[in-house]
């Protein structure tokens, strides 16, 4: 038995580890575990904050199931093994003249983990990574390899690990592209006043609001014409901004304010005022992703896009009433409506409000308050980030929830791929 802990330290388990080196070996491990009456769970990078990847049985680590199997430059369809890390995939796609249309801001996850939990980026016309899935193979409890029919992909693309173990994923990629990035501080009132213009007027728009201030950092990323000369951030500027200030100094500030929470509003005000604008042009995936080394806990809710200003106002009001001091910015992103059954953007254009807390501080009071605020506007929690909802609470928010549960009953009636988290959120 080995001790496994996820990245944020919110989940620890004693597991039997299996590291298959081929899809065939993966099938054998799953079928044997099921025959022995054991649970099976694949785990990727462990970047989910929930216990979605926890198991009391066999933990599959797909480190050896990595790489591109097939790539068609003409159609843009690329098939990869489930354990392929996003940053590895991005590096492999670029020489092929291909790229993922959209990404989140962290790229260490496996492709299987990213789609299974509904990982997304930002962009009014773009969905999460799962919307780019056009094919998938699942290992079933008896070891058979299921080629998912196209009509079932909306069900399996965000499967929470409940329907089987993903072996391969086929993605619909786009021609490789570069992004012009513009990052700048702004007043929160200004950002909210021009919110629709910012969202619809940019390929990708997001902002970070600093609690206890009326200040924000805005990020606008827009495609440039092919053959545009790249102007990446200089090595020193990147180190200072993305490593030293955003990670090293930010961690030290959080250590100090953990002992002295009363300093947080002043620290936030200083940080918001100290931000400087920067503009650059680089490969898409280098613009999307940033290093995140400060350990934190996170909750993220998808709410109707038009509800974002009210949600932020309600969070600000609660902070003022409660006296809670929050040192992490609130991240706000946007996504198009999609048709993936368990997608947080199913059927509606969505705004994503993500709240964070330093790992050395208690997060529960803050997160529960934000959850109540989001629930009031029919918010849906990110499956891989902390929340307190159960199946009875979630079902009404997903029109295809019952269909997904029925499919799970069909594909995994013995709950070989189940765990306590799935029992809570699916029933």
C-alpha cells in the first residue's frame, strides 16, 4: 500500500498503485481488480481539490500511457493516450501545425483528468476542453474496450470517472495560432460597466478582483494573423512577474498574513496598485497557462453570465458583514453554452467565479458563503473543485442529470469505478 495525497493536500488515501504501460495492460488490471471485488480509480496530476479521484482500492497511474497515437493535419483530429499531460500535448501539437482551441490557466493535468472534471478556459464563443472531444475509448469493468459512439460523447466527455477508465481521447484541434496578450490593472467599476463589451470584444477575456478593494487585473487575449512575428515576454520579465512576484513573494505575503489577517486589506490594496501592464505575442498555449506554485484551496461556480456582477457584489457585501479577510484574488472567466450533459455550461452562456484560500488558512466559512450566493442564481459547482452539494441538490441544475445516472447504472452497475464523492454527487 502507498500513501497518496492530492496537490492541494485536501485528500489523502492508502492505495494499491498500478502503472500500466499499455492499453492492453490497463484492461487486464481493471478486469482483475473488478473480479476481486475491488474499486478502481485512475488518477492524473491530482489537481482536483475534491475527492473525485480517491479510492480505497487500486489506483491507476497513467504516467506510461502518454503521447500522441495518431494525428491528421487535414482534419485536425488527434488521438492521444489518457495520461498525456496538457503541456506535453501542447508541445507535441505545435510542430504538427495544430493546437487546442482553448485551455485553462494550468497545464499540468492529464488530458483524461482535465476533461473528466470539466476543465475550461475563458472565451465567449468557446467551451471547455471537453467540447473539443470527438472520440474516446473507455475500459469497462470486465476489461473490454468501449469505443464511445458519437451520440454518447456528450455524456462521456465529462464523465467524472464514473463510466469507466479512459484509455484514449480523440480531440478536434485547430490550426496552430498565436495570441496577442494584453494585461492591465483597472478599476472594478470600470470592468463591470464595460463587461459585455470586454467579453464579446475579445477572443478571451478574464479578470481578477482583489477583495477589500475596488481594483482588478484584466487579461485580454486575441488571435493574430498567421506569420505574425512573436514578441514573447523577456526571460527576466517573465521570471520577475510569473515566478518571483506571483509565486515566491505571494507565498511569503500569505505566510505573514496567515499570522496577521488584519494586514490583508492593506496588502491587497498595495498589490493591486503595484501591478503594471504588459503586452506580448506568443504561442497560444504559452499565453493561456501560467505557473501556480503557491498551494491553495479553490471553489469555482458557473453562474448565468448576466449574474456575475450581482454575485461579486454579494461576495463583497458578505466580506464586509462577516469581517472575513481574503488575500487571494477572485478569478472571473466566461464560456459559451454547450451540450455536454454534466458541463457546468450546459445550455447557457456562463460566467465562472472562482474563490481561493491559502492552504494554511481555513477556507470553509468563506466557501460556504460563496456557495450560498452562487446557489441563489442557479450556480453549478466545478466538479474538481471544493463544494458541499449532493445529488439531490445538483439534479435540478442539470437537465440531463437523470440520463447520466441511468447511463452509469448501465455501464457500471457494480460501482467498480465508484467512491464516496461520486456516491454523494450522483446518488
